[in-house]
């Protein structure tokens, strides 16, 4: 089975900090995704990547950037964290047609 | 672009009662359809999917969903629920061709009462 690992389960950061959320998959998948999950809004796509160094904006990219230097790793970066970025962040990897999700990182910005 | 609407944000039912969680989607192209489940304090798990073929798909724990192309629906049903089915359920679609990102509905919280 594909394993998608998110490095932190819980994070607390201060407003204005630069925050890195890491995601690693172990199946050589080309497609990886970052979502945020908020009550009543479901999961919304922030960014996705088709391959190394390839990235595309999702539906809510403002305030975020991503990095994909190696195929197995897809990082989400909050350049200057704000309180409205407090949320659950989920990473996913796609091996067609199946998507596998990580356990999530619950980020609190104070 | 694709969109997904889950018509009920919360569904409370009694144990052993039947349940239906409704999902409608909008897309100008052919799509794959998915239901995901998230148990309390756990990650997202695939419950079932429709890719092609028979429009009725089943999961290993008794849920089923039927793809209805004319009504653009993919409702999830279970004839008799258990306490352990308490979870949040998400309907999602992805394009078959092109950008194959998953687009999710808002989620339905299913609460089973004894």
C-alpha cells in the first residue's frame, strides 16, 4: 500500500513566522496535492504538482507556496503565517486512479 | 470546472436504521466519482469509487453508491447503520482526462444514536 507521511501531526506557530509543512510518499507517484480542511467547507485544493519542479495553483493558493525538488517530497510553505491559516492540512499522492491521503497536520497560528 | 454539492451538512440517525447521504456534481466532461470517510481524529480513507461499468458500487462495510448520469448524482446508502459508522463523509470527483485533481463536497457528518 502507498504510504503518505506528513511530518507533523500538530503545529503551533506565531503570526508572521515562515512555516514549512512536509509530505513524503513512497510509491514514485508523479502527482501530489495539498488541501486544507475547514468545517463546513470540505477540502479545498491549495496547490498540486505533476512532477519534480512542476506546480500549479489550486483554488486557494493565496498566502501559500510549494516546493517539489524530489519526486517523493512535496512541501507547503506559508511565507508569513496568519491566524486565518489555522486549519487542518492534508497531503495526497495519486497513483491512477487512486488517491492516498496523509494523516494531516493541524496547524494553529497564534 | 467541476463542483460537488453535498445536500446535508449533518445527518442524525438511529442505530440499525437506513441512511442516505446525498451528493450531486456538476461537470462538462466525464468524471470519476468517490466517497471518502473520515472517522473521528483519523485521516481520510477511500470508501468506494465509480470509474466505469456497473453504476452500483459497494464497499466492504455495507455501504453502496449509485452513479446516476442523468441526475448527476452519486448518493451513498446503507440499509442498517452501526455506531461505528459515525464519521464525516466526503463526496469527490476528478476528471478522467486532463488535470486530475480531486474536487470535494462540503462533507456530511453522520451521527448514529443508540
